[in-house]
C-alpha cells in the first residue's frame, strides 16, 4: 500500500478567484523546481466552501512529455509551448523523504 500524500491548505486574504489563480501561478513559477510540490494538481476553494474545488491548471499530459500549463477550461488544444511551470525546470533538486533537500 502506498504512503498517503499530504495536502497543504494555504489560506489567503484574496477575495477573487482570478487573483487566487494568479497567486497559484506565481507560486508555481517560484517553487516549480521542487519535486515535493505537484502544482499541476492545484485547486482553489472558497473559505466557507472548501469541499467545492476549482482546478487552476488544465494539467493534461502532453505527448512530448510534461503537462499543459494553460488555465483549466482553456480554449484550443494543449501544446508544449504552454507547459506547466513545474515541468519547465531543467535541474530539479532531489527531495528528502520527509523534507525538502
């Protein structure tokens, strides 16, 4: 049986979903080099409705590798030019089992 994965809930003071999605994108650009964070699975929820989740990224796996980095519900097809920021990092550091390296 696989070990359970842990989710970090990060409350913000933002009041608009688009602003929260922009913050998620900024965090992905800033921390995308860390293997311990799967930004492709990022979701947003309202503070009082945390059971209703909204995906930030399309996250479709691309034939040439990586995942689509366009916002969820985008028009047109997924392509490598819009890879998710965490898939663009060239030299990701290794991550220790219980912490960041």
